[in-house]
C-alpha cells in the first residue's frame, strides 16, 4: 500500500511538472465619456469616445491580450466595469487603464465624472485595486479638461462610486466643492510602494485640450495612439508622447508621469537589434 501511495504521489508531481504554465497577460480597460446624454450641456465633450476607439484600435495591433472599451458609463456601469476588469486579472498580469473624461481634483484627490454627471469615481482606489490583483498597473489619464461646473446653485451632493476591496474611504463631494475644484488634476498621493505608473495628458494643475475637431481625437490621444504601436519600451512611448504633444500644442500641454514599474514593458514588442 505504501508503494502504491508513493507511485500515485510521484505521478501527481510529474503531472504538475509537465502541466503548461499559466501565461501572464496584458489587459486593458478603456473608458470614455462625451456626456452626450447629460442634462447639463456644459458637460459635453467632443472627443473622448473617439479617443478610446483610436487607442483601442492601436492597442489591438500590439501584444495586449484583451482590450475592453466602455463608452458613456453611468455610476453603475463604472462600478461593474472596474469590478469585472479587476476580477479578470491574475497575479502576473499587467493591467492598463485609459480614461478620457471630465476630471476634477478636490483636496488633492482626483475624480472622474460619470456620464450622467451625477456621480464621481475616485482614481486612487482604482489604482489600489489593480495593483492588488496584477503584477503592475499602467494608468493613462486624459481627463484634465476645463471645469464645466462654474455657477453654483444649491449645495447638491455628488455620490462617490465605491470600488470593491478599496480600503481608503472617500468623503462625499458637494457641488460647491466641484465648482471650486483646483485647476486640472493633482499628483497621486499614495503611489509609494505600489507597482504602478500614471501618465497624465498634462502636468498637475493644468488642463488638457479636447481637440478642435469633433470625432478626430484629442492632441494627446492622437500622439499616444501612434507611439504605442512602435516597438519600444513604455517609458520611451511616454517620453516621445510628452515631447510631441508639447510641440503640437505650442507648449500649452505637457504630458507628465508619476510612479514607476519595477520592470520594463514593451507594448508592441522589443525593438529589433541589428545582426552583428
């Protein structure tokens, strides 16, 4: 009997040894909002949907394994999209999040505005959730548009979408808070120790351009879509995008990054080396 147990144990070990390994994947979630159905027309933007479609098409020509687009999400859609995306990640995956929408900073915390204009999604818990589920998180934010909430009527309170497993509580935000929000977005306050990099379409405190022609993409998206298809590291793509966007906007917009990954990422593959 002991011999049979030993044989079965050895067979199990051999099966584990020859089983195919679970391959790490790169997965991307792209969220874009034109606010086409928002009651307040001041919220309308011309290009976020075009931006994520452009970026999505470019990503599908790279080594990214899964590309998911979410257009015009309300609070519930935001919550389910983020939860489903996080649930799809394994410990060795790389998670990529691209957001084109209205963004605000209130007391140093960055928020995205839902498509109906009635809820806010905090950026920090999104990053936290991705870094807990994946090997690394890459977040690209083209959401530093002008603040469309200028006139304040009654002090209406915005709901803040709760992200599953997030441990950092976010306080409710009022309409007065948003109307007096800081210009552009702010630095992320808690990236220390996280395997995450965030690439903003412009520097903290500045606003990003939406693009002069509806449906043709923002200055940032057009350049970034071109760069991620090149065989180069993600760091190179960020650097080349920043330089080109700054030139294209005559210095009005300077893409900026925060954080880092402890490994190199090659979205479109490594550059071919010349044969000696």
